[in-house]
């Protein structure tokens, strides 16, 4: 999530934003992984056609939870939405920004959100925190 403020420039309000260091580091890591995936997929250049992005964000199950609640989280019956959990739109945006210039020329080419192994894009709990991403480039 970007931090920002509004200032007046020539009598007009202008919003100035900056990406926090932790977010920037995450986007750079995503970019590195995206470059590796692009190489494995034998894609030479960023694509400029429409893309479908699927992301599943697996967050850590809180250690303080009782075992029954942890199992419900593993089973997908409890999803991450507590205050302090990352907002799914911000998580997706970091993936989009990290892949810009690597998988696609601009994140505006992401025209839809899809699935990863049949799961819709979103947040879940897991004993193994991770992010799984699938990208489908549509024929134009």
C-alpha cells in the first residue's frame, strides 16, 4: 500500500505517493521470481496482450488459536479477514507491479482475475505460508 499526501501545486491539489520499503522489497522479489518463470516458460519479452492473473495468498495460521479453529482454517472454513491482515487488493497489486516489465508491459493488460488449481483468487490460511500465481495470456 502506498503512503501519500496532498499538496498544492500552482493552485491545484496534487497527490504525492511513495511505496513503503517493505512493499518495494516484496515487489522486487516478485519481479525476480517472475523473471525466473518467464525464462522457464521460454517467453523472451514482456507481453502486451490481455492477461488473466490468478493469485492465492496463503497466510500463516495464528499460533495462539486452538487446534479446532486451526483445522477450520486449514479446511478453508475460516478465511483471513481480521484487522491487520493484508487487504487482498493490495496483495494483488504488489504482484501486478512486480510483474510489470517482466511478464507484461503494463499491469493494465491484466483484464481479469482467474484461479490457481481451481481456487479463486483470494486469501487463505495454511501451515505453509506462500503465494501461488498463474498467468494466462489470451490470444488476440
